[in-house]
């Protein structure tokens, strides 16, 4: 099944590249970048497929069982912009031109040191040789890493200064997953890529992992009143489970008000929250956001996280250095 899907996607990627992307690359005089353009075509196709799924599947689900009425469409439009930037490859394109040389040098150093030859899917011959088993193995390992990255985003004040932008959305929808500070995304993606390289994730598997994870997270953030039942909630993260992570005073606080921490940090699997006692399975749907958006601070004012894209990015940097 996985092989057939991979073959179909490769054929579509090849056709799309030859029919549209390659002629454009040569037209602008970048013929030496055809290999990189081919890889970028894969990410673009994955993003287009995801947007189609959002509009055709998750969107109707939101309208069917909405948690709350839509009252702030401007905030949602900004989230749509974030989604298009990330899913259609614009963020990766910017990283390619600015940070790719550093990634290549770091990965080359790791391989020279002997770290680049290990492949986790070869650890159990005959078991992980099965494509879907190998993919599931990598998914579990990277999800475990994602859980601890998320814990760090809520534990270190400088990192929370960036990540709090994601939590400042008071109108949660399927577009809210990519509402992140760009620097926060760079740190997160860098850590995931390094681990993926160290355990030998193949490029095709990594694209599949990212696409699968992003679609699941879009569903988690949807304005959707949906849980997976007593058993399902403990197998896969539902919109109800993740909404608690975004709930005011619950998902971003521990041991009392204004103390960094929270609950339900899992990316795909709730297992790590259960194992490390950060899971909250309460059946409730609370307002989302951050406490300091609704409760005045010592200066008598609530915190402003910005309404526009660039304002949100600038205020995130100020919060990171303690001047927000």
C-alpha cells in the first residue's frame, strides 16, 4: 500500500516538475538548481494536497460540530496566511537560501564523525524491512522528540516568548496549527531534522512524516467538538485533547497561575503525556488563549500579541528578550 502511494506521488511529482517547474527554472536562468527545484516540487505538491484535504474534509467537519461560533475572521485570515507560507513551501524556500549551507556543513560534520551511517529501520532485520513498520518506527521516535521539544517551548522563558504566539489565538480553527513565530519554527525544525538525520530517516519517509503530522495537527486545532472515546483518546490525540492544551489557564500553566508548564504536550500520540504525567483527559471545551490576554498584569493592562503578521513576529522577538 505504501509502495503504491509512493510510486503514485513520485509519478505526479515528475509530471508536475517537467510540465511546470522545470521550464520556469530554466526561464529564469537557474538551470543549475534543477535537482533542488525537483525536491521543492515534492514539498509544494504535499502542501497542495494538504490544503485540499483541509477545505474538503476538515472544513465541513468544523461547520458540522463547531465548538464555538466564528467571531474574529480577521484573526483566522492571518492564520490562513501562516498555513500557506508553511504548507506551500515558502518557509522552506527561505530556509534553503539562508540556512541550508549551515545544515549541510553540520550534517557533513556528523557523517564525518561516523553518525551518518546508522539507520534505525535496519535495527531489527525482517521486521522493519516492511515499509509501514519502518515508517511507524520513525514516527514514534520523532513524535517522542517532538513531545520534549514542546515541553521546552513551555518551560524556557525565552522560548515561550516565541511559542506564546501560537497560543494567543482566541479563535481556534484548522488553520491555527501553523500560527508560529518564524524563529520558533526554525529552532523546532532544526532539531527534528538533526534527529531524523542521526537515525537515518530517508528523504521520502521524512516528507511523508511531515505531511502526516501536519494534517493530524490541523485536525487537532480545528474548531471541532470531537473526542475519540475512552480508548481512542489514549491512542491518538483528538481535537478535544489538544484544545485543553490551548485552554486559558490550563494548557500553558502548572502549579498555579503564571507558572510556565501546562498539559497535553503530545504531537500525535498521547502516550508520552501519560508516561510523564502531563495528560489531562477531562471532557471539557474551554475558551482558548493565554491568561495575560484576559487578565491585566501589574501595570493594569492586558498583553497585546499583535493582529498582523509582522506585528506578531516583532512582538514575539521582544517577548523573547524580555521586553514584550
